[in-house]
């Protein structure tokens, strides 16, 4: 004879399956919350490490992975050739200057303390505004196990512009991109163009690594 549940329909096995399925929903939600909280904590930790390295540039190399660092200066607001040259350097970790100043022949260097002036003053004690980019964009393709190369300068600038469009930025902002990347910036959008200092972080070798510095003027 088939035993009925208290509701009058289905077996005890069916009832148990329903109970277990309902009980698993809050557990899954707790798991997702825990993962997001861990990701947020990890990003905050990386941001504080970077802010410390801005004050103490000898720490900068420790934030860079095996893929090295891209350094870009671009005059997005115009004046190319009269205000300075657009540059793009690719540096190995060991070649990153220990004084936080990246020389540009015949011009002023790309300097961490100028790109991130508030962070240079306050270091890890700087107040970070954390915001989410409206689109789930990323600088690196995740279609394969290996990360793709950093995009062209124009594509990188467009990605930064898209990331900060229509969101309120603080003096120091952390902009969440995809689940594996974030921007650290003291920059702003002027007439839709990103202007200021932008640092791109990507998850590499189990931690967030600084992969690119953009000096956009």
C-alpha cells in the first residue's frame, strides 16, 4: 500500500525530496553571499596594497604578476604632439622602477604619486568608494584557460570609458568589472572621456595583480 504525505498526495520520498530541495535554496544563497563577500574582501585587500605601494613604490613589484605591466599615456582630450606623445610600454616585473616613476624620453614621467594624489597622501587609510560597472565588461577574454593579451590602447580607453559612464565616482574609487577584474582610480569622466589615473587589476596566480597603468589626459 502506498503511504501518503500529510498533504494527501505523493510518497514520503517525494515529500522528503521537496523538503530537501527547499532547504537547499537558502544554503545556496548563503554560499553565493559568502563567495561575494570573500571576493569583495579580496578586492579591498588588493586596493589597500596598491594604495600602500603608491606611498612606498618599492612595494609595487610585489603586486605585479609574471605577465608584467602595461603602462599607457594617452591624450584623450586632444593636443597630441603639442602636449606630449602617446606612449605604451610593456615592462617585466623586474624592470618596474622602484621609485614609482616611469621615465618617458624628453617628457615628464608617468608618476604614481601624481596619478593617484589622494592615495599618495593617505595610503591604505584612503577612503574607497566601491561601485559596480553597469556592464559586465572585462579587459581580458576568459574564453580559454589562458588570459588573452591586454587590448589595444584605443580598446582599453573605450573599456575604461564604458566602465565609469553614468556612475558616481569618489575621490578614490574601486570599480568592479567582471568577477575577475577591477579598476582602481582617482579619475573622472569629462564629456564622456576618461581622464586621470586608472589601474587595472586582474586575478592571476590566485590573487589580484596589477596588470596596467593608464595615464589619460
